[in-house]
C-alpha cells in the first residue's frame, strides 16, 4: 500500500507560485514577507492540510516545542489531587494551541527535581518549565535562572523575583471561611494544614492565625499533617475529646476533610461518644457534628453525607493562564513579576448548615 503524500512547504509554494523560502518565513512569522503574504500562505497551508514536522522545526529554530512539568510528589499522591489533575489539563489546553507538548516527569524529592532540570538543560530537552509548590528558601528559581531555562511559577510570588508568577488570593479566602463559620456560631476552630515547608501552606496557616486573633475566636489551633488523611482523621477525633473540643474544622484538601468526616461519623455511632460530639439539646447525626470546610473542592465534597462546604476555584482556568504566561516568556514578550488572580468562591453545603442557626447563602 502506497503511503499518503504528506503536504510539504514546497507544495504550498508551488500552489501560490512563490518561493519555498517565502513560505517558510510566512508560516514561522519571520520578517521578510508582507502580512498579506503571511495570511495567504497560512490559509493555503491549512486548506491543503500542511502541518509542521517538529523534528525539522526544532533543528531550524533550536526549539523543542516542549514544556517541562516536574511536581515533586509520587504518582499515587497526584492521582488523589483533583486540583492538580485539572490544572495540568488547563496547561495542556493553552500549550497545545501554540503547538507545545508537555513533558511530565514527577519527582520523588526536591533533589531529584533539581537533577532533572540539569539533565534537561544539558540535553536541551525543553524550552521552558512550569513550577508549583514554592518552598522556603526554594533553590529552583535560582537554578533555572542559571541554566537559562525560562520558567513561570503557579503560586508564590518568588521572594527574589527570579521567576514571574500567578497566585491565588488565599488570605482573602481564609477570611471568607472564618466569617462564614462565625456567622453560623462556630468559634472554636482548628485548621489542618499540609506541609509546613510549602509556601501556600504557610501563607494559609499564617492567615488563619492572624484572623483568629482579629476575630477573637474562643479557640483556634493549626495542625500540620503532611497531607496524610489517616493522620488528619486521627487528630480530628483526638481533639473531640479535649477540653476545648472544636465545633469547626478546616482542612487543606478535600481528601483529608472526607476522611475526617467519616471518622467523626464512626465516633458518633460508637459505644463511647466523645464529649465534643454529645449535645445536651438532643441533636443527633448529622446535626451534632462539628462544621467541616475544605480548602479544595471536587466531586468528593458532594459525594459525602453531609456534603462538604468547600473553596471552589477553577484549576483548569488557572492552568491555562499559567501556560499563557510561559508562552509570553518563550516569545520574548515582557511579563510582570507577579500577579494575584482568581478570587475563589466559598460554596456552602450541608457540613456547615446542619445544626447551625440563621440563614446561609449558597455561595459567597
């Protein structure tokens, strides 16, 4: 069987009666041909079904048309993170529209991630990278700057301004959560954070502590769990036996929230119900449960009973915007150092309305 003929730049040039060099300049948006010629060439190329051969394009332009993404976490952990999966889908959407592919390479540690960047630089494997999970004294922006690999950061901002960033307003979001809990008469609140070395975890915990003082909460506490669901559930149940049992819990992600909710439900129906789950006014499940809030939203929050109040943001849109920022850098366009985008919504569900007093809006 004879393979189908692949349309070449020469075919496009012959169709228009111009030189192959002019066609090459036009499809690659290089100077030397008029805007009208560029338009005609691109329209003809699309009509004839021409597409670039990336191996040849890489040789001629010194570009790989590939963007690297190296989150330092195990594949198993990534599979439980709805936010990260949708974020990656958003990256792909924007990058693919400009002909870029994603080289995804999860690392088990920060040191492995740094080694990957050095290897990619030596082999000229990627044109740029997307960074996530900024840490204290993070060495990655400095290394990428030294290697000459363009990068953007989802989160931050980078304190040394080596990498431009797009971040989410976590402090304002924490304020909305606490105001909502106070509105439903919950003033003994514990916050279960993730990794104390992650930039966004630290900022959320700092915002919680500052706002707890501002609103004079009856009780407040921050606990770090390293995103371990079993640890979060165990600490939640332990707190319910304490002198100041919380009447509300905030969790950094939805998997910790759901695991802790399930653990509290088991305690409610056990032989020895903790003091914090006993109500003198006779409230029963689920009205006797403390309020539960997740800092991440997914189908998990609506699949539980009671459904979990959660912070809803659009991770796909976030990924798209981060990718567009990197595309600008790769094109040599000026970009601002850091910007704060995406004001998340607090979606109120049953976990903060059962047993509460007063009316609660659906979103805030």
